[in-house]
C-alpha cells in the first residue's frame, strides 16, 4: 500500500516522491509505504486550500458543522477498524486505540455543536444609536503538524475547530503514523467535504514542516511535538509573523500525600506511567511521595508492575505495548545509565526486552527508579517511555515545590483525602491540567488542553479555547444615527 498526498480532494503523487516504510512497532512488519513530499507539494496544497477557503468561509457555520456530524458518525461506524489501524501503526494497546478514536468522535460532535454557537459578544457603544459587537472571524489557511503518539485525536483537536470556524487546512501527520491520516482523508472524501478544505501532505518536518512554516499563505501553525522542534517552529513563525500554537513536552508528576488512598494512587501511577508505554505528553514520569508512605507505596507499585502484560497491543490482554521505534528504545535506555550515575536506585525494569517474542518489536520493561532527587536529569528531562522516578518529600509544601521545579507545566496530580490540600493544590500546581485523586493522563476533549512554562506558548488545543487559535476577533461597529459621531470626542456627558 502506497500512501500519497490528499490535495484538493484528490490523491496526488508528490513531485519527486520518495517512499519510506511504515513499520508496526509491535512486530517489525511493514504496513505501508508513505511518500516523502517537498516544498512544492506544500505550495500546491496551500493553493488549493486558499481557493477553497474563499467559498468555505461563506458556508454558514451550522452547515459546516453538518460535515462534522457526518464525520463523527462515520468514525463511530468504523471505530473498530480505525482502532486496529491505529494500534498497528502506533503500537498502543487496542483498548487505548479505541479510546483514542473515541476522543476523535467526541471532538467531531463537540465541535459540530460549535457551528450553532461560535459565540461573539455584543456590547453597548459609548455613542447613541450605535451598535457594537465582536465576532469570531476565520483566519484563512492553517497548518497542522501532529505527532505519532496520538495520530488521530490530536489531529481532530486542531482540524475540527479549524474547519467549523471557516478555515481550510493543510495537515502534516508524523511520518511514523500516516495511516490514520489516510483513513481520515477517506472519511473526508466519503462525507463529501468540499475539495481543498482538508489537505494532507506527508513528509518530514525538515522538508514539509519547514515549507509550511515559511509559507506566506499559511496564517496559523498549530504544532504538537517536542520542545526542541517547537522552539524552531516558534522562531520561524515569529520571523514570518504567523500565529503559532505550541503543545510540547511534559514532566508530569503524581503527588501522593500521607493521607492518600494508596491503592488508588498506585493504580493511578500504573495507568499514567505505563499506559501507552509512557508515550503521552501527559504521562506520569515522577512520583512525589510523602516520606511516611514511601516504602508502602513503592512496594505495592513493584508488586503491581509484575501483573502488567507486555506485548503486541492487538492482544486484548496486553497492558503495555511497544515504543515507537528503535531510536526511542535507545533514548529511553540511555536514561538508565544516567540515573544510576546520578545515584538513583533502579528498582524495576531498565532493560530492552530482546527475547522472543519481544525481539521483533520495540519493547521496554516498565521501569522504576527510587531515591531520586528533584535535580537529577531523570527527574527533569522528558524520557517519553515507561520510566518513572520516585522522589521523597517531607510535606505538602515541598511536594508542590518539587512538582513545579521543572521547565514543563502540562499535567499534575495529587492523591489526598484532605479537602484543604485539594484546593491549595489546584491553586498552586503550575500546570495547565490538574487532577485530584486520578493519574496525570486522560484529559477530556471539551476542556482546554495545554500547559504552562516550557510546555506551550499560552494557547490551548481542544475545548472551546481551540477556537481562539483558529479565529481572529473582529470588532464591528454599526452607526445608525445618520450623522458623524466621533468616539471619545462626541460622547461627553
Ligand atoms: C498527548 O499525550 O499528547 O490526556 C495527548 C490524555 C489524552 C491525550 C494525550 N487524552 O492523556
């Protein structure tokens, strides 16, 4: 199977196309070949998106939303198929594959509802017989750059608000996971989304991503990926005066206080640290635990890790799937030496699984470090794999300080039964998402998603906040006095 670009409603071979294999991380099997496009293909897609946007922006928003209802309905109909494709190309276990597709379905229906809201504001004018309002206007052609760890959900967080608001888009999916983009393009075709509203160009960040950021007719770039790349996107975006929305890394912590339900906390940690093999930007990679319950929590965590089945996510009983590729395996593994050198104690895992049946895929053993101090690299840097570091603290204040003492600010969680700590924590945890008595992952699509500090640049994906990325506020004044009235001058009392 060869995956070609989807431009102007047609499947198009790239100029000078070369192809790269798409590999199932669980088995090493080749699933497809994806084409690597060039800047010329980006330009072609932008032209088509630009033409389409002129018409699309005039389609009433409730009618634009009708396409989203249809997209959501078809995604629901094909949910199992989509989940299987997702699990095969990305590696997450099938239950989570279904969950991710559900996230996309929810986003479709939620944003379709926005077609009949897209609320602006009316406000009094300071002058008589004058009407004032602010409305959300579409921006134009928007560029979406999405990562491999959530190949469909993240794309829906961006593309659905973009189109309901009257923009058209060019989407560059990650080269590791292009098949979900192909599946979505087939759905766009099936619902008869007008040609050019949705365009997909496959290729590398260096070539296609750069061409998108440099293109003068792409007005917004919404990017999810590494902090390293995000910084480059922001720099180039700044130079080109583009609106750039960034969603980057995390170093999310679960705080466990001495008054917590420990069994629940352990379950929360297991799910957030080892679900998706730790490859979520919301994954828990630090446990900040009160000294009085550390031993107990640690022991229970180690017992429960033993029960996690590792393997191909297509097997319904498997809880931890592979990581995306060999490079990721090596990066994760490099942190074992780093942690040990810094004086942390390796309590579990710390190895690449090489024996059959693991030898064909990219499997890493769920890993726990203890005796970690907040300044160690394993407690500061995003590892993006199934590795968690346990840090002991003396009290609540120290726990908050350790949580906040990293460059990232995506998600945090606290397990406690003290209502005062709950409210203090939600105020003081410096992250865009805060959980109480739940792990760090599992955000719902109708709430804003994003983080503070090095995680982002102030924008949010999903939720109604996503509309802020894809619309421009336009202030409209209608003077019906029939005479020239001058604000600030003719309105003295
Ligand atoms: C991500 O890891 O980039 O909150 C997205 C969660 C999911 C989305 C994660 N709903 O864990």
